[in-house]
C-alpha cells in the first residue's frame, strides 16, 4: 500500500488542510471495512480505481469524483479490489471560498462533484487521471483552486475565519453567544452565516471539534485514562463524553480505542 500526504502551497494553506493519496489492492474475495466519523472538514475525492461501498444509502458513492460534506454521524465503507484515489481535505471554512453554493447544501452527503463544478469536473478528472505523480496532481488541483478562488466573493469569510481560530484555540470549549459577539452578529444571524459557510450548525461543529480533540489527545498520550481524557477535553463527566462518542462514532470511547486508531484529521 502506498499512502502519501502533502501540505498545500502557502497561498492556499488558509483553506486546505492537506492533500493525500492512496494506492492499494485488496486481495480477491477479501474486503476492508473503514469507519468514517465526523472530522469537522469537507473533502473532495477523486477515485481512479474501484469506489468503496457505503453501508449508509445517504452516503452512497455514485460517482468517481465526489464532494463529501460535513458529517452528522458515522458510517462504514467497504473497500475491495484496487483502491486508487486523490483527495483534497478542506479546512472548515475552505469550501465556501471555492463555490458560492452554501456549504450546508452538502450536509451529511456525498455529492457528485459535477453538481458543484459542472464545467470543470470532467476536464479536471481527466488531467488528474493522466498525471504521473502525486506532486503533479497537486499542481493541477492548485491551479484549479486558484482560479476558483478568484471567482468567488465571500463577504463573511473574515469573521467566520476568526471564529474558527477561536474554536481551534479553545479546542471547542467556547459558547455560541461569545462567538456571535466576536463576529458582531446576533445569535440567529451568526448561526445562519456559520452554517452557510461551514456546512453545519455551530452547536454540532463544537461537538465534533471536542470529539476530534479527544482523538488528538489520545494519539499523543497512549496511556491516558478515560477519566483524564474526560476532564482534559472539557466534558462535564464521562457519561457526557460517552454520549458524544456514541452519536459520532457508534462506539463508546473504550470500544473506539480498542477497535480504531485514535487519529484526528482536524488536529494534526
């Protein structure tokens, strides 16, 4: 299996978390099951081999090139045969900088990319498919993203980016009223603007960020106890953290850490 990851150029680093690619082949009549959990990030994925099968009909991957919006909860994908993909992992506010479609239109769905970029998707996919290396694919998508960036005018991007910075700094331990005040908006205006730009409500996003911080802390401190994690990550008690884990991953924290690698896409 070949897995590569790379950071974006300096100009795009405010909007792109990273690029990644994988090339693997599952032996005949075997399968690999991967649990997908909310990361707080949207993703554009180009499949050049077999597409995974989803256990959730709402998340069915019907096209080779898709946009995966903010997730509400977990689902599993089944990988068989040859898996070859290239992915653009977007920062929370990143998607709203490349399209004028409100990000909440993609909430909890995998959307064919041609619905978002109808004129560019097939040409972009052909270029990526013909590329000879990971770095060449990065150059191709960065040229495309730069052109899109010049087309889109997002008047609320600055205030939402500042709110995301506050959320990141506090690891999700900030109240919505404070974020609205920072954005100079009423709570109702803020919730609408945030949802349009990020693709999910502020309340749900804060829950996801706290969950991702638990994964991040566990990855750094392998032997940390669940009690320590609970209070370090700002939960009221263990039942609060367990409830969030069940909603977002389908597993208790103990089950999750026994079955899944504690890796956070959000806090790298």
